[in-house]
C-alpha cells in the first residue's frame, strides 16, 4: 500500500451524519496513478465549469484520493479514465486516459487488444470502484482498511477542494453542452499501460 495516497470517501453513519473516511491505495494502483500525475495539464476555472464540473451531478463523482495536500479525482468517463487534481492554491489539472479495457464504451477491439488486456490488472477500475464500493458497503470498508479520517486529513481534504467549491454552481441547462466540452477536451485519451 502507498502511504502517501489514500482514498477519501464520505460515509453516512447509523445516526445519518456524514463522516470522512480514508483507506489505503494498493501499491500497484498507486504506482499507475504516479505515472499519470506528471501528465496532468492545467485546466482553467472556466474550462472546469464548462466541462468537468457537470460530472458532479452524476454518479461518477465519488472516487477521490488524498495525495499530500492535493485531492485527485478519478472518473470513469469517455474515453475511459479521467484524472483531475485539485490543489489548495486553486490549481486544477487534468488528463484523459484511454480505457485499458479495449471494449470500453462500445469500442471495437482488435484480437490483439483483447489478448493483451488483463482484466485482473486494471488500475482504472480499482482507482474508481474500490472507493465507490467502500463508500456504500461496510464490508468493503472493513476489507479495504478504511478508517475514520483524522482532523489533519479532513483539513487537507477541505483545503484542496475549497477553491473549486467556491466556483459558481453549474447551470442545469448547460449539462449537455458540458458533456460535449468534456468529449472535445478528452479526445481519444492518452495511452498509459500499467
């Protein structure tokens, strides 16, 4: 497990209050994400609001990783895997990565692509769905070693997301345009193998 990367999830407790939990990211998944992070490029506030912010109104909004003082958001979205990093000083950086699964999104896979794909070694899936499952299922929280976040982790989480949370709310009427903007920004995605 990579100590410097921790999943961050919000859990609804038995008393209906929300609590922040963190859990370790498996070392192979952390190693993969470490290859992606240097490839992230700046995204302006306007670009974020007119594109990626729309994802916050979908189910794809739940997969976050605390990386030092930053938050990394991992999203399953065409072309497969989008990574967005938020920093306490207000920077937003992102990259679109082509799905490791060659059939993602109805793509026609070649025999060579199908032979090369290892379904059991898919960090995209793990980085998105390990925290997702833990957020909603106590068994996954226990098996994934999720613990209630300490005050310092909560402060880093809040600090990294404060600048972006201060942006104006997305206009519901522009959701379809935002999705089109995401597709244009993402293109076919970078290819980064595990």
